[in-house]
């Protein structure tokens, strides 16, 4: 794996105006990290700490108040559909389009000149939806819808894959299946992945590194390397004593931040009343 930075986050700070409190809130404070080519990096932290904001900055959808983000040494200055793939917790499939047409939709933007149908079919098959190409979203289970969303995200062959709680809306069994299947897909292709999740076990089992965000204003408090060999099977890895020891260490960091975030929220609600 190359150690050359693919994504560089330098001294990022960000403020926004809170309409509820009528004041300016610092969301992210001096966040810095470097992510190598083909690295799988997860971000964990309490709610409201700026994880999704940072993801949106890498995507070019939010401009930081201070600091710079760059991909391959070029400053991010807008949305880059040929570089970035973005997947969120809800599938956001277009209800009037079939599975295959939803996946093709991702190829209607940017510089894709090949056979859209053929490329879409390849990725529909890759996520295990053979035979469901002409089904509409309301004819699919939640897990199948998320598979279709994954195919739509991957079909453009993005250099960087941003994922914000992509399996968070699934039931526990389907979530575990999707985790394993996505890990196997990634291990075969190894796109750079930045993955936001509230599930520490999910983050550890899938990633090369886990970044722990502090309570708001968010900063990268800790950076843990996850050196378990690949290929990995998510549910089996959890039984490894070394995995459990690392989980205790990371949870020790995360628990403090979760408590601080909850305490701050309680104070803010009390002041509002």
C-alpha cells in the first residue's frame, strides 16, 4: 500500500451560524490527517462532532472556513464526479427508475463514454442483484436497495469513496452481510475509502485506520492503525483477543468524547429553556 498521501487535511476549522441559539458555532477545530492511496480509513466520534461535515468538505460540497483539503496534491475546490463516489445511510434511489436505470444514472454525468448498460450490468452483478435489474426500488428489500445504491456508487469507478453510515439503516443481520460483502469488494479493488460510522466494531473490522473525533468542536483526537491481516471476515474477527484489546483502547478514547458531547448538549438544552 502506498504511503503517499491521497487525501490531505490541513488545519481545517469550520464555523456555522446556529439559527436556534443565534450565534456562531465552531464545528471543527484544527483537524489534520493524511490518507494514503487505497487506504480504508474510518471516522468515529460523538454525534455533532463534524464527521459528516469533514466528509462533505472532501467531496467539495462544503468549503472550510479555514485550512485546506487536497486530493493528489490539488486543492479541493468543488464537486468532482469523476473522482468522488458518495454513499449515505438511505439508498436515495430514484423511485421511477429500475435498478439498472438507477445504476446507469451515475454514468450520465462526467466523462463516461462506454456502454452504460453493459457497465451497469457488471456492477449490478457484482453486488449480487442478478435477476433484479428491472425491479423498481419499492419492489426491493432495504438490503437490496442498499446493494443497488452501492452498485450506483461504484459503477463510476471513483478514486475516492466517501461513505456516511452506509449500513446504518439496515437490520443487524443484513448489516453484517453487507459489511462482509463490501470488505471483500474493497479488498479486490482497493479504492481509497473514508467511512463515517457510529459503530466502533464496524469501523475496526473493515478499516486500516480508525480516526477518533473529539466532541464539538471536532478535532482528530487519536489515530489507530488496525493491522489485522486480510482478507477479513467481519464477524470472525470480533473473537480475536487482539481485536478485543484494541476495541477497549479505542472505546476508552471514544467514551470520554461521547460523555463530553452529551454533557454539552444537556447544558445547551437547559440554557435554551
